[in-house]
């Protein structure tokens, strides 16, 4: 008798399990499983024959690959939900995605097809500043990790350390940029705010300092978020105080050259921090001569610096976003215009 009542109880319990349904005209709209990765911090488009995917890192500490046509999540990895899992930088080369996280303490390489972990290493302590790819003899071989006091080169294939060198005068100079273009050297660029820029050139093979140059920049507070390297290693910095662009060829010059924006019928927005937006599609080649100059919140200009001459290619006075995209040898500029 007890067994019979028990079976009836479980039958009623089963019948009381909540169910959910949708109306007929909602099928396919509200009944599909939704997945999210979070707000983007970094994104790179991997373009190869038969495969177009977007590799992203988000504020939810997620690394993921998305189908660029459908938005489908191909794979994802969720790190710790604390500051330890936060992604500080991401680079994409071929089918390798390189990420630095945990305040510059962890560097990983991911295989972008299936999301497998190629390798993981622990970096030396120190405030993380920048990440870059270093090419040599027509191939990308190393990863440059710039920290507050050191520059280190790691093998792209394994993450193993090649060399690490201390940066001169790092107690007063804020090193913020690293650049290389397959010439056998790598530059670390730092700024003493409102005083000067320090440019240190290292030999890729052994880390020896080849050259050190100090250039007066009394108007400049930050390199990162303001300056960029274009063409064959030419540093370009906006100078709102003189309404000009200041340029310096890292290989051959020791003094800045001033180019007034008035000569191009351009001007910086009042109270706005202008910035240079360059593109370097291949780390073994120089940056493109073309770059965007962000003049005000909704004003960009596409410029070209080549053989010491600056020219205006296109003015975009009502623009929300700009970017570059490269497939093979072809680079295009993408522009999102504002609507009134």
C-alpha cells in the first residue's frame, strides 16, 4: 500500500514540473539558446581561404572566436571573473592568437581554429605597457613584451624567452610603445612628460642597445593614444600647441620636423586630444604610409606620409568610427559616418 501511494506521489510530482512554450509565430525568434561573450576589448579578423572568423577578448574575461558571417560562437574560453583573468592585450598572427592577462603576468598562445592552447608562460613582474610582433628574414618569429623597466623577446612558436634587457632611465621615462618591421632591430619608445622622448634601438638577435636618441617634446604628455609609427619607421605625433604634426624618422633623424596642419586646411578640435591611427598589416614590413588623424570627436582625416611629404587623401568631417582592413596585399579604410 505504501509503495502504491509513493508511486502516485511521484506521478503527481512529475505532472507538476513547470513547462515553457511559445506561440506559433514566435518559433525561431524566442526559443533558441542564446550565448554571449561580453563587451569587446580587443577584436581581430582572421581572413584565410574558406575561413572568416573574428577572434575577440572581452570585458567578461572571455577569449572567443566568432563566425564573421553569422555571429555563431565557434569556441570560447572563460577565465577567472576577477582582475586576474582580465585580458591586457591581444595580437593575431596567422592561426595564433597571443594574449596577455593578469596585469601582464600571464602570456598565452591560442590555436584559432579550435581554440586549443598552444602554450602558456608566466612573465616577470612589472607594469605591463605594450605587446608587439617582431619579424626577421621575412617571417614573424618573436613577441616583444614591453614593461615599465624591461623589454623582452619571446619565441612565437613556444613562448620561450630569447632575451630580456633593462630600459635606460626607466625610473623617470615612461616607455609606452614598441615597434619593429623586419629590419633586424626593435625600438622601445618612452616619454618624459612635457620634456622629451627617449628612443632606444635594440638588436633583435642579442638584445644589445644599438642606438639611443633623445628628442625634445615639451608639449607631449603621452605616446600611447596620441602618436603612431607610419611608413618606414616614422614617428608621427600631433602637437596641438603649434597646430601641427611632428615627425621623426627613427632610422635617420635626431630632430623633429614640424608640418603645420594649416597647409592641409585642417585643424584640431578645441580641447580635444588628437591621435594618430596607423596600420601595419605585416610585422615584417613597414607600416602603411596612409594613416588616420583623429582631429575631434567626429572628425577624421586620411593622410599619407611618404618620402618626407604629408598629403591629405580624404577628409571625413562627420564620422563615428574608422578602421583599416587588409587582405593579401590590399588594404582598405573602413569609415562609419554619423547621421544627423
